[in-house]
C-alpha cells in the first residue's frame, strides 16, 4: 500500500490559484538558500530537504543527488535518500564505473552523457521497464521515476522515484524542475569546496592542504617543527629513463611511488612532494613524541623495503631489471611553510635537517644499504645496526649512520 504523504499534493493546491503554488515554490527555494545550506554536510542537506519537500506535499520515496567530482580515485558521488531510512547512503563511483554493464543501462548514463531530463512510468499502460534498474524500482513498489540535470559546472543530476498512485503529477514535475535550479546552486557550492580540498590534499598532502584552505597562503608564512624527514629516490633512474618510452617511465614512477607512499601513509607520515624520482615526507613529533615518530618512520622503511623486494622479484621473473633505491631518515628541526614567488608558492619543509637527510640519502649507494638512518633517529628506536661514521658533503663533522638490522 502506498504511503500516506499527509499533505495535499501540489496539484490540488494549485487549483486554488498560482499564488499558493508560487508561495510554495518560494518557500522551497528560501529553505535551500538559507544559512544552513552551506554549513550543512551534503548527506544531512539531502535528508533535511527531502523531509521538507514531503512536508510540503511532494510524494517522494527515493531521491538521489549525484555529482561529478575531481578526485584521483572517485569519478562521482551520489547521496541517496529513501523514505523510512534513518540515514542517507553515500555511493562513490570509481573512474572505471563508466565501463560497467549496469552503467550502460542506467538512468545515470542518460543524465550524465546526454543531460536534459528522463521520465519512466513504471506501472500502467505507459510503463517502460527495459533495464534491471527499473525492474528493481518497480519491485520496490515505485510507480514513477523522474530525473534531470541540475545547473552546475560539474555534471550533477537529481532523480526522484515515488510510490504514489498515478505517479508524479504535472505540478509535481514542474515543482521539481523549479527547485532543481536552486538545489544545483547549493550542490555546486559544496562540490566546489570539496574539489578544492581534494586537489589541495592530492598535491600538497592533508595537513598542508588544510592549512592552505584555511587561509595560510601568504608567502613567508611558516612554523618551526620537529619531525623525522623521509627522503627516497631511485638509483640509476636517469640511465633507466633513457631506455624507456615516456609512458613507460610514468608507469614505472607511479608503481614505485605507490609502494613508497603506501608505506609512509600506513604509518602516519605526511607526503609533501614528489620531485623527479624522489619523494619527501615527514613524521611530525608534535602529536606523538619523538620516539613514536622515529618508530613509525623506521616501520615505514621496513614496509617499503618489503614492498620493493616483492615487486623486484616479479619484475625479474618477467624479464625486467630489479630497481635499486635509497631511503634516508633523519630527525631534526625544520621550517614548514610557504616558499616561492609572489604568485607561485610551494608548501614544504626546509632547513639544515632537510639538507642532512639529502646528504644521507646520497650515501645509500656507496655505503651499500637501501636504508640509512641518522643517529638522531637511531637513539629513539630499536632494530638498527651501525654502519659506522661517515662524512656528509658540506657537513664538517662525520656522523654515525645506521641501517635496518635485516638490510
């Protein structure tokens, strides 16, 4: 039995004259553009707006707001509200979702690729149920399905299904079209901020991205921090890149960096930048103390070595050469902030400690160990063995270096 929507439908109200219908529409738009529209998270916004529309007479039983985004892993997101559910479902579509058979037969394909509107009667003489999605909707008691693109710089669309007898009325459709414009504006604001955050986190890292998004974008803005500095690169990469096509070089670097990045992220490190075949990361001490930061960095180095060993075994088995690499870990004080030209800045770390880490990494080839750890890290952690004292370029005093016990 279809639900009792509890409020006169808009088509019944509209018969009293356009003034009432217009007032209802103005109320919808005013609700959307209220102060909560920007501060409320999309999940809550979708739920609250659906409840508002039901309270104003629209027969909603399933509503999905789908938006395209800019994300290295996610092509788009959909917030799906269902009558009777206590929460809104978030669905994330990967980039390869466009190749899935279910996508080719879905309303999402029509609205994403063609735009405009889509209407399917699911019961009655005008019913068209020609795809698995529509069969599922009818099995769940839906009588009508309507979708349309919303105005936004990224693809965004709204779909609505109802169990109401007779489906959506012409006045219902008109009202949905009218509110979709305002909803598109609100969704655009949320998506734009999310894209900004995603881009900043992707290119700068989570903490630096948050700082920039929070307004710390003035050249010269900096903080003094203590951290374990991680610096790694591939040995012999210049010669190797001369023998590979451009696309193969990119793929090799991506495969290499993914193993290094996964090890660092897996132990709480923050990746700051990739330069050629090198990766710079830090393990700050502020939130966990020096001993924990050093232990995390050493554990990450162990994971990276294991990942590279497994990858190299697979490469050799397939006839490719094993890749050599170096990782340096050094604990010290750094300057963390904005550096660069007046209108092109980089959020990074600099200082004598970073320079020492670079000098230590350069010794991995001559010392003969993939991982070299400075004495400042070694004093805080176990499982290392001494490599003796070594001179670093441009550093007047020789330093004690260590490596992983199994390296």
